[in-house]
């Protein structure tokens, strides 16, 4: 598993400053009292051995698909299921 994280870290390091769509393992998350799907879009601001930070970041919530998070969001690398640079953050897609 450590080798997988190293490969992911290397790929994400090359994406610093680029816009990224990230999907994490959880079926639902809770942040600031809001329950939402684990879909985030933002600019890669930091990449460390254990996590990726997006800032600014949009949380794709069903009732607010373009909610701009008021703070940077760090995501543990082991929780990332999928990511893409091909999906712009202003793209609308069904979350239900």
C-alpha cells in the first residue's frame, strides 16, 4: 500500500496549481453540519506524503453543487478513489 501512496503522491505533485476533481472512499461525508457526497473540485495547492490540499475548493453538494468551502481542504491520499483534470469545477452532474 505504501508504494501505491508513493505513486499517487508523485502524480499529484505534478498537478500543483492545476484544477482537479477528487472523489473519496466514503459514500457520504459531514462537514459543518451538511451531509454530502465525497466529490470535490479545486486547485491543488499542496501535496505532502500523506495528503493533498485543495484551495480554493468547491464541494459538490446536491442542494448546492457549487458550494465554495471557506477554507482549504486537505484529503488523505489513502482516501482518494479517483481524480481527474478533465472535469472543470463548473460542470454540473447528478449526485443522487
